[in-house]
C-alpha cells in the first residue's frame, strides 16, 4: 500500500509527505516542478531518513496519469495538492486554472473509481465561504459565489468529488478546507519558497526582514475590526500536514460517517495583519518596515474557523501558536538566504 501525494514537492505537500513518512506510510510523489524543485526531496530525506519515490509527471497529460496507475497498482490512497493557487493569476488565465485544477482532478478520480476501494483527500480552501456571515465559520456556512477562477476551481472541485462519491461507494473522500497555512518545518529543511514577489502575507514579511523587499504594504486599516486590519486564521503548516495524515487514516480504517466528508482545518483563532507583524517582531527581534496602504481588491474582512468538527470527529487539533509558526517561517527564510 502506497500513498500518492500529488504536488508533494510544494509547500503543504512536502510537509505532509514528512508527516506521512513519520507515521509509517510509504509515499510516492507526483509533481511537475512548475512551482517547486526536485531538491525538496533532499530536505524530506534529511528529516525522515527516507527518500520518497518521485515521478516527474504533469497531471494534465491523461496518458501519463493512466500509465502511472498501471505502474503503481499498490496506490489506493491519494492526497491531491497539485494545483495552481494564485488568485490574481487565475483572473488573467482562467483556462489554465480550470485545466490545472479541474482537468487533473477528473483524471485522478477516473483512475481511483476504476480500481475501486480508494481513499482521496482534496485540498480545498476557506475561500469557498467568501465573506461568511458569522464567525467562526462552520462547515455548514453557505458557499458564496466565487470571487475568482481560483476560488471557483475549489468549489467545483468539491462538487465533482461529492457527485462522484454519491454514485461510487468504493470511493471514500474528504475535502479539507484550509485556512491560512504559514510557517515551516522546525528543522528548516523544507519550507515555503514562492516564485517571484510573494502574494501572501507571511513570506512577504520574512522576505522584507531578510532584505529582499524594502517594505511590506498593509492592505487597509479601515476595516470593521479592532485594529482596522483584516483578520485571518493562520495555521502552522505542520499542524495542517498532520490533519492530512489523520484524515487519510480515518478513510483507510473505514471510520468515516459517509463516503464524502468536509472539514475545516484552522486554529479557530483569528489574528489581524498587525498582530501577525507584532508576532514576527517578537520572535525575530527585528523591527519590520511596513506602511498602511489602500485595501486590496477581493479581500474579505475576516475569516476564522470553527474547528469543532475537526476536533471532535477527526480527533485533530492545531498545536502550534502564531509565534511558533512565525519563528519557524523566519528560521526558514534565514536559512534560505544564508543569514
Ligand atoms: C489568499 C487568497 C485565498 C487563497 C490563499 C492561498 C486572496 C484575496 N485570497 O488568502 O483565496 O486561498 O491566499 O494561500 O488573494 N496582506 C497585506 N500585505 C501583503 C499581503 C497580504 O496586508 O503584502 C494582508 C491581506 O490583505 C490579508 C492578509 O494579509 O488581510 C492575508 O493575506 P494572504 O496571505 O494573501 O491570504 P488571504 O488573502 O487570506
């Protein structure tokens, strides 16, 4: 029995591979290296002592996907990370996002359905809730119209899986709706490596402190929140990775309540942009150069998770604090930049 991790060289994927291996699972990674490098395998191996199998495959090539499953008959569990995730880019290149995020999902599910008795974990996002009406957000909160093609691919992806599970009892699936993953493995052997200028807050903070960027722009301080900046639920990537292992084992042990389930994966605690900056300054001992600018289009005011379902049903709970996560993000940035 092997677990296929698509996008296993990426930020969340690589941390999940480490946690899977440490829990005793054998892993094969598929990645097309479009946003990650094969050298991540070295980082994984240095943490776990095990080099996972690796297949350089682009999941958009249906023939290559089919061929993979012929060569790996022992794969009955899949964690599917491989996808494009830049909101702005998705507006510019919608077809790339639909092909990358939807086409590939269909090819994988076709293979899993054909072999029967398979487990599937899908990377979804709290973006499916849009600006939720109530905080914290439960899994039953309504799905709002997507703000971007990226967000739409997560909604459509969930629908595709739900519709398939309805008619394929051999397929067991869970969608995990991530809140905001940050940080890196405490060893600093793997971490987040965005290409070009980071769009997300935490890598922008650490790159600014490392001298790659001159200043962080804080997008708006006139929101209806205590300090006027937006609120998110920042979760340590290692906690998020562990949620995948727990969810997969729930499926493998036949413990799920139905063959399609959805869980929020967050800490349950909201933090403002200024609180994240303060946390960074606390753990790094550095003053961050930032200034308040106008709002960023498409940002929701606040989003943090109700984690009751994940805590109770999965028996999983985030263990790390915001400070832990920021410290690990900074350790990683320092290592990558040789500081
Ligand atoms: C973003 C996406 C979300 C996606 C997630 C993937 C948007 C609107 N949302 O989430 O759909 O699932 O990334 O990782 O793009 N901020 C600054 N300055 C910066 C960067 C960010 O002030 O330079 C603020 C933002 O306004 C926001 C917070 O920091 O309030 C977090 O931003 P970010 O890290 O981009 O995450 P999300 O917007 O929550």
